[in-house]
């Protein structure tokens, strides 16, 4: 049981480049989300999805796109990387219904934009 | 609307002494509350969760937390700190309302240092 798998673990981009961060889960969770973590700012929600075909914006969506074509996958796309997007990115999944559903996290992607 | 405040950004204790990490929450409805831990350069791991069963919740690695509705608090404690407890700790609230808002609201974290 792999849980939540994020790839890549590390990435360096040049300003203006695009890339996709991958997130895959095998727990049949309806809810998937992307966070970024920056020093002193905790985790901030970028985008989330409550099921295949349904996505919505979080706190800091600008510069990022998502899609959810299957239950298992929730890729995050950086359209034109900027130095301000240097961060650690986490994918998280959980059951949508059920009050006590905790989130399960991938190991993170450390992204540097130069 | 839900919110969560971690009252200390940094806590330093000596090995073998008690740990107290403070968290206050705001929620219009009966919340679920969680504590997560993040060791340096690692992912996030669930320590414990409260879901309206027992108000004293026991978690992994000897940690526990008590839900106090009257004080809107969910403080994390451990009787005796170990060097391996040095990490970042996050308090998280998930509300439950008619709109079924399932988003997690994160505190800014408390960095725990354990001195030998």
C-alpha cells in the first residue's frame, strides 16, 4: 500500500519554465489537495478537489492549475515559474465525509525557481 | 468560520522535562482537531486527533491532548521530552457545518527544541 506518492522530490526550474508536480494515491480518498509550505507561514492551501472532475481554489491559487480526471491522480501545474514559487509542496488526501478524517501527506516536493 | 492559533512559535525544553504546546481554535460548529508533527526535511505525520469522543486524546510517541470546549483549547502535552521530539508541530481544525466545508485550517506551527 503506497499511500500518497509525490514526484519529483526535488526540482530546480528557471524563471518562466513550466512543470507538473504529480500526486497519486491508492486509498480511494475523495478529497485531494495541494499545499505550499514556506518558513513562518505554515501550510497554505493552493487548490483542492472533492472528487473526479471537481476542483476549487484555495488561499493561494495564482500561478497554479489543477485537474482531477481520476480519483487517484491530482497533478499540480506551474504555468510559468517565478522565484516566489520557490517552496516545499505537499499533496494531501482524505475521505471527504466523516468528521474525523485526517489528512495523509506525500513526502513533499522541494522546488527552487532561479 | 474556523481558525486556529498556536500561541507559541518556538518552545525550548530540556530532555526529560514536560512539553506543553498550546493551541486555541475557533469554530462555529463542533470541530475535529488534529496535531501533526514534521521532523526536519520530512513530511507530515499525524500525532493524534479529536472527533468528539473522549476529551483526552492519546497519540503516538507518548503525546496527548485535551479538548476543552469552554476554553476553546486543544493543547498538546508530553510528560517527558526526548531528543527525538525536536520538530515542528501543527495544530489543525476541521469544521463541520451544513455546507460540509471539509477544508483543514492550519496553525502556523510551533518549533520544539529539546536541549540535552
